[in-house]
């Protein structure tokens, strides 16, 4: 297969992306490893930025400050109410965060829908299309970011394995997020080198089938290997569920990570095409905004969390 010629613009873009990615790693990796309050605050900041970005995506008509403030509060409540209300599900013991499930307030969602419809009656520019967009994104971002907390905090709560070591307890999160980022990076590099057949030019003009297959293979192989190597070193990513004994679940989740990562990216690309914007933001040079960089991570974490909760709550399928 003939390798594509790499242009100077591509080299420059790749260099900027790498520099930004390294800066993110320097900030994010310590927060992930130390966990607890460090991770809690790190994700809180990212969540606020992500909410601002999706509320700013509509350009004509723009969403006014009243709607934005209400939507911000409700989306944050979807993420953090569980830490306040459900102490048996999400708690802090001995300064260690624990989560053994996920919950979203149905009352909160009802308030969101009712409030948005009321605001649509008050403001002419905020119509039914905007109500549907904001309510959908608020729930998706809220539940998706709550799943990020779950994957980081659940190993200590769900198993009898000694995950008191913060590094051991973050391996599950590294496995999932690393798999999603590897799929994105592998697809990007493979697409640059070998990409010729477009997947869906209408939604994502640069994505190719070659990049998709390359990213899938790289992500699945490396994430699956990572999980098994960790287990062989007596550091299972989730003892009793994702370990050598249950290798088939590890393989299934590794494939799901790669597939959902691509679908998540397409989902947010479709939103950007709808609003005729290139990126959700410009905070991260070479990547765009927080949602541009972590859109696939949010969706992937949510999908993996749902799979894990299914395995855990329905042991007859294990």
C-alpha cells in the first residue's frame, strides 16, 4: 500500500497537536494518579469548560445568559448530586472517594425539561430546537462526566482487592481513557499515512476507513495487552471482572472502547457540522476545545460504565 505524502501543513499541525497533548499529560496524569480531591477538582474544571462550549455552539440564534446559567446549574447537578445525596453510592471515607454505582435524578431531569420549555415561552430566539439540543447535551455531558468519576473511584468500592494504593486504583481509568485516546491517535496517524477512502465526508471530511481500521487495531491490541500485563504483575485493573480469569470481558471491553470512541467522535462532529463550526472552542491549540479533545472519552467512559454495571449487576452472564 502506497504511503501518502506528508505536507508541511500536516507536519506543523501534528507538531502543535503533540505539544498540546504533552502539556495535557503533564497536568492530567498527576491528577489521575493522585485521585481523590485532585481528580475531583481537575474534572470539575473540565466539566465547566465543556458545558460552556456546548452552550456556545449555537451561533444563530445564540443562547442567552439566563438559559446558559440555568443549563449550567442543571448539568452540574446531574454530575454531582450523587456525591451529596446518595452517600451509600458515592462517598468519601478516610479522605478516599468511593463509587459503586451511577445515578441521575429523574426529578432533576424533569426540572431541566420543564425549565427549558418555560424559557422557550419567555424568549423568542430560544425555540423547540434549542430546547431539545440543550436538554440532550446536558444529560449526555452530565452522565458522561459522572461515568468518568465512576471509572476512577469504583475499583476500591467494587472489589475486595487492595486498591488503597492510588496508582493501582487508577489503572482501570487509564485503560479506558488510554484506549480511547490510542484509537484517536492511531486513526489520525494511520489516516495521514494510508488514508484514501472517506468514511463520511458530510460529517467528518478527514476520517478514512484506513484510519478507522488502524485506530481500532492499535487501540484494541494495546489496551487488551495493558490489562493482561497489569494482571500478570498482580495489579488487575478491576479484580473479579476485568482480569486474566475473565479475559473475554477484557477483550470485549477493549473492542467496545475502540468502536465507541469513533462513534463518539462522529456524534460530536455531527453537532459541529449542524452549527457550522469547526471546533467547540480554541483553548487547546491543535485540538480545539475541551469537547473537541475529550468528546470520544466522555462517550467511551459512559459506554464502558454501562457494560461494567451490567456485568456486575447480572453475575449470571459472567
